[in-house]
């Protein structure tokens, strides 16, 4: 407008100048309105109506159950973005399986939900919820992590610190109530989400001075969130504490449990102490959540990668005993140690799927009824070690990978409420296979890197190296 004014007559220039002043004044007012909250922080792209119901919620069960079955967690990249053809392909795959799916409220694919107090931006979270609705399955929300202004950082839409250290900082105690209010806002925005996990892995809740977990702080936060969610809807199912069930070398004595141990190692007693405190001081829980790896804190698979999964059985049984039978979820479970870049790409896909299958069997044997595979999805490319589907950046993407078949079939065959059966295994096969069965299905895993001829449930058959085989009964 100014350029045109300079090229016009004096009268038009004055009119243009006046209009320019008006626009500048309006822009200044808008800027002031956008920066007044939060000590001058930008609120661009945010709204005040965070609790407004988003989209078209699906109809949840009249009486939601605390057990949701076996599914997966969305991470930084998922099938909510990319080629339309590829994303629709994944939606179709998941619609056939009806797998429960987890999404965090901040990080792992979701932006800062409340950049300034009372100003919300759920755009990325909305997209993930929309994808979960389209693809079916039970939606689960993990209430982690917290906006910067709740943990000593700067407020504002352009001030989010996405470093790992910042993201994994817990809210300050003075802001626990604010985080609980955010949790309630999320529950109101997505009324079809009836399952919430409080926080993730005690991130930020380590007490340096006492060299132990700050279980008092976490439990205080948990209780506030629990009550806030139940106030929104009494039928909402809430669980915690999402502790990492770390274990150490069985020969170690420092911080090692003297009661919960096996050939796989010994549990870190500090974790058990934290769990015990939460369990005794929680105001309530509909289900209990843990996560962890089959290997030790030193990345040792003891005595080998398959036998190490016995840890999942031992820990599951211990947790169930402590909570008097509360439904048990494994929010994450790992059987392959990561490299220095936190990548798990060293194993062949056959070996990976076989050990993962052994891990699922071990959790189920211990009494777990829900578990979520941490999907290491990539943004681009054609290769994706351990992923559920190929990246969706191109039209040919979104193709099912072996891990999706394992998780899907396990979810169908061993849904909550399954009654497990004992099946016969030939004596010379007992040490070579892992087996889980109901009256309808049998899952058999070859734990050897060579072919075998096995006899299970009265049936004899050949198995390739690390093969996972399904039998019907």
C-alpha cells in the first residue's frame, strides 16, 4: 500500500498513509493483545477454549473397562502425516485389528498444549486423536510432558524448549495443580478418551540429594491429576506410576533387591521403594502401569535374549501381588539394547520379532493384560527396523511390517479375559521354544538361530530359525 501511495498524487498518498497508520495501530493492538498474558509471551496460534470438544468423538463403551489389550504407542513420526494414499493404507490396516493406541500430550508427535497459562494449542494432538478415531481401537492418552512455564521455563508459543533435558523436567510443585487442570482440559476436549496414564517414567522426579526417586512428589502430582480426571467423568480410567523397572547384574549388591531377582538379574530396590510408596499413598487407580527392558541397566541380556524375558513374568507377578490384582499394563517393553544413538537396528527382523514374541508371552504369563509396543517409526525412507509399517512419506508407504502382524495377532488371540491353557511340548523341544496357548490358539516361538522340527500340542512341524508360528486348536 505504501509503495502505491508514493507513486500516486498527494491526495491518494495522504489517504494511503492514514490507512497505513490505521493498519499499524490495529497491528499494535493485536500484538499487545497477543502478548499481555504470560508476562509478555506470544500467544500466536493459541486459543482460550482448550476444553471445547474437538471433532466428532466416537462413542465409547457405556462402562469402560480398565483392561484394553495389546497395542502400540505413537512416537515422533506416525501415520497421521505423509502421503494420503499411505496414511489411508495404515488406517485400513489398523481398522482390521482394532488395536489400542497411546499418544502423549506433549512430545512424541504432539506440540506444547498450553504455551501460556490458559492459552492452548492442541493442533498436533488433534491430528493424532483424529487418526486414532479413524483407525479404530481404544485411544489412550499419556499425560506427559508439561509446558515450559510449569517447570521454570518461559511461557509463550515461540519459547518451547524441545531439548530432551527440558522436555523431561517435571512440573514445579507450585504448578502441580496447573498440570492437573491441563489434564482435565484434555479429558474434556476428547470425551471419547477414557483411559489416561499419569506421567512417563518418573521423568524429572529424581532426588539428587537422597539418590533416590522423588516418589513423594510424583504421588502428590498423581493424586491431583486422578481427582481432576474423575471430576470430569467418574468413568475415566486412570493409572500410574509408569516406573521403569530397572534391574542390575545378579552379582551386584548395591541397590539390588534381595527378594525380586532371577538369572535375568536383580531389581533395583530404589524402584521397588518408589512403587511401594505410590501404591500405599495413591488416592486410587483403575490399573497399574510399568515399563522396562528385559536387559539390565548395563545392557546385559542374561543368560540370553530369550531367557532374559523371564524378568517380565517375575516383575508382573510381583506388581500384581502388591496391588492385589489391579489390571497390569506395560506401557513400554524392550528386549533389544539400543546403541549410542538410541537405535535398535542390530538384529535381523526375524530375531527381533521372535524375542518380542517371547517378551509378550512372558508378560502375559505374569498376569499382564495390556502392553504397548513403542513404535520406532521413521519420517522417510523405505527401511524401518522394528517398525509396524513402512514410512508414509510416499504413496507406496504404509505397508505392514512383521511387527504389526505379531502385535495384531497377539492382541486378537490373547485379549483381556483370556484363559490360558497348558499344552504338551516334546521333552527335547522344551528348551528350544516358548509357548502360550488358549483353547483356540497356540503361539510357538523358535528361540534358536537354526531350523528345528518341533512337537507342540500333539502336532509335529518344522520351524525356521527364529520362526514365530501360530497354531489353531
